[in-house]
C-alpha cells in the first residue's frame, strides 16, 4: 500500500473532479426523467401483458432511484448550480419523491458533517450508539433504537423514512418551516386515491405503489448498508475526522455497470463522502484517479452480506467494531 494522503491534502486532491459538464448534467437529468415517463406509461396500459407491466414497474422504480440521486447531487451543488430552470424542476422532483428540499437538505447536510459519529438522534441517518450507552437506556428506549435499525424499517422505507420521518414528523414539528412536506404528502396521497378510484386497484398497485415501494426499499438499504457494514468505524466527537469517516466508515458497493448507472453511481459512496461536490457521473473517474479511494471496504447485494449488515446493532468501543445483540454481554 502506498503512502496514503489524509486530511486536507486528500480532500484537495479530489477538487479537480468537481468540475461539472453542464451539458452532460442536463442530458443525464432529461434521460432519467424520460425513462420514468416511458416505463410508468407502460404500466398504465391495460392491453400490455401483465408480466411486461410488472417489469416496467420495476424498471421505473430503478429510475426513481436514479432521479433521487440526480436531485441529491443538485442539493449538494454538484450539478446544475445557479440554474433557475433546474431549481424549479428539482423542487418539483423533491416533492414528488417525498424528499422536499427544506427537510432533505438540512438533514442530509447534517449526515455528511456527522457521518459515523455515535448518535442516538439519527438525524439524516440511522442511529448508532455504543453498547455501554445502550445498556443505560430504558427498555422502551432500547426497543425504539432497535426498531429504527430493524430490517423491516428499512424494507418499508416508503412509509418509515419517506412518508413519516421526512414529511409527517417534520411538518408536525415545524409546520411553517415544512409546508413543502405537507404539499408532498397531499400530492402523494391524493394521486394514489385518484388512481385507485378512477383507474382501478391493479393499476394503483402496479403504477403507483410498487415503483415507490421498491425504489424506497432499495434506497433505504443502500443508505443503511453503506454506513453499517462489517469493518465500519464509528467515533466519538473529539476523535472524528471528515476524511477518515469517508474512507473508513463508508463503503463502496460493487454492482453490475447497468445497476450502477440506474442507481446513479451511488455505490461509489465513499468517494461522494470525501467530496460531495463531485458529480455522480464522475465518481468512478475520481476513484480511479485517487489511489487512497481504492482500498474502501466493499458491500454487495449478496443476501448473506445483507444479513450481516442487518445484524450489526451497536458499537463496541473497546474492540472498535460493530457487534450484533448476541455479543452484547
């Protein structure tokens, strides 16, 4: 292993990859939106065989994931910065995908600035605490903590993360500040009811429910596994370093090139956390050009590895490793 750059030197080395190709940013955005329109349209056509409608529903869900990453990059000012047209489009996208700008940007920026810090609040991420802290919690507090990290909470991200946490909770806590969350909820549920009532239950499931449910389940797991995996390192505030959190606490999820494209290269998550201003379409280039990024811990969609990620519940401060509940004592 070569001498590894760290800190400011490493972060500065990534700056040359933050240059945006404005034309490509628009092309990537338009292609993604057209993909959503195309495959969603197919799901609404009764004369199309059901197997093709279901396949189109699944592909549409992957395009949802991709448009989420495009929107996410815009919020990081990695693409289409200072474009009024893009700002209008992205605000609409954020509301449609249940990630309105006010709550999403604030919580996600918090996540980047506190990635891998031990925390029970879970702002912008799944809560992670040390085992000694867990043992001091009440039984009810322990149940809530474990519920927040439960596989079903991730699987049902459509309800738990996007409907409840990003919209219902944010609006209840601060109505005036999160009117866009109320708007997102209204549009989401009114659209669902209209499709069900006027077009039918089957079309509601295929064209509305499944694309959102699958997309948010995929997105929730991607987010979970890229920060909760065997080998991930967590820190207390005084010991925390931004570059270390990117390299040691964020994974590189290996995927087939087609799946990497459909998920907006979010698998290169450690690269994104080193410098969030790198456009999603340049993350692979940055990883190839920066040797220090080529030693990241990898995660995959292998069910065995997924199970291992889900089993991790607490940080063992003494051994500096994430542990399952079975190793609590």
